[in-house]
């Protein structure tokens, strides 16, 4: 048997819920350490807390600080084989310097200079791009070029070839969201290099996926089987905006269609199932009318929000910030969240909720109602 240095440390304490301190107990604990054993009675408080206690902290990143940092990286850091992407990850201050926004979610700002290509690769991690400003970049997924414009949500399911090219004379930045921390933790990741350049620099107004799938309520008879992730590669802002506008208009007419007064919301879905766009990621868009304040809500699982437009005040746990366009903030598991705005505010949100729902561990609490 291979001998290893034991990392286990079992301490005798005088706590009222612990055994009496004796030389025999000390000797027992030292034998546990040598055999790589840990008694439950010394760990149960940390392992089984009365409610979720996330290592992640509520935190806010300012877009007005992120964008200049990304632009400077654009001057100093080339995009090419090896580095793959000029992406700068948000590192939650509670997670020990790891490039993780939450224990399960990755969020980053990606930056592409004029006429640059980001090389082709594929990975098992599910991913997406969301554009808060700018245009001119096409992401090419399995040879299908997909335009990226302000307000667009562009999902990228795992193990599909993809690269990017910027055809414009301006740099462009957007946010990437992935389930990297989750797949890293469960040791399920695979990665493979593709060509150094995208296979096409075509720039069609509409991708092939949109031409086939972006017709509400209509489905091609040649593709009736459900797919594990959405086959639609671009959810365009004009449709999202119109859906939210109509919800608030219907609310004003007396229809109960908003999640709470002044709060319209939509979820991006897989057109072949009606479920989430990807197995591990849920994405939504929320619009708060002027002078709206949301109820305080807690949820098992974590979220990352980006302010798309407007301004307001966000409270997560004991932290509270004034936010504006582009700002990103994290809501750790079971931390209370509330949002208030006078001017009105649009918010893009992504979360790990599908993981917890599949494990039957999802739970929410809002205004005294528990589900």
C-alpha cells in the first residue's frame, strides 16, 4: 500500500457537544489521523448546517472598471493557440482566488480586437455569450456564423466546435458564462483544439440555426426529437424586449402576467423541450418598471446578474450597492436578494438552478412562502 502523509487533523475540544477530553481520546484521534479517518461528531456542524452556508460572498464588479481592464489586455495580450481567449474571469473573494464567480458558475468579460480571430476549440463545459454593448463579432458554431449584437443571448452547449471573428474596425466586449467550476469539481471536463482560425468569415444577418428554429411556436417536421440543449444559437434582443414590454402593458390592463407588480420576466428555453437552454444553466431576463421594489427572495443555488440598462439599488445579504449599466453581481446560495429602482432597470441573469432541480434539492423562500 502506498504511504501518504495524512492531511487529516482531528482536534479534541471542550465544547459541550463533544466527548470528554482524555488521554485515551487523544490517542484515538491520532490513530484516526494515521488511518485517514474523520469522526462525524467533530464535523457535523460544518457538514450539515441548518441552512446553506456558501463559501462565495455577495460581490459587485463595475463595468466601467472591467471594460478598461479588458481594453488594456487587448493591447498587451494576443489571442492565439494556447491562451485561446482573451477572457478575464470574475474571481469571487470568498473562493480563495479561484477564477470562479460562484462554486458552480464562471463569468468573464471577453475582448476581441478589430479583425481578430479567436481560434476554434470545443469543450464539455456548457457556455453562452451575452452582449451588453457593441456589435461586429460573429461566433462560428460548427461552421454556422452567428452575429453578436447588443442584447443578444447566444448559448453554446458543450462539445460543439466554436470560434469567433471580428469583422469590424472596432473592438468588442461581452460576457461569457459557463459551468466550468461545476464540471471541474465533479471531474467531468474534456477539451479539444480545433483550427487556428474559424472556418468561415462570412457574416450573414441570420444564422442557419435562426432560419430553422427562430419561429415562435413552429417546429420543423424533420427535427421532432428533443435535444439535450437548445439548437437555437441566438435569442435576439428585439424579441426579448418586445416580450417584456408586452408583459408590463398587459399588467397595466389588469392581467396577472408579471411575477410581481412592476416586475416582468422571461426565461430562455430550448424549443425542442420547453425546458432550460442547457442541462446545467438557466438564463433569464428581468425588467423592473420605474419605482418598483422586488420582494426579498432566497434560493438554493447561485446566480450572476448583469445590469443591461437602467439603474437601481441591489441588496444581497448584508451587502448593498447602487448599480448601473453593465455592472455584474453575484448572489450566493440562500442569500436574500432584493432590487429597487426609480428609473427602471433591465437585468440579465444566469443560474445553476437546473442542477439542483434535477437532484430534487432546489428550494426558494419569498415573503414567508416556502417552496
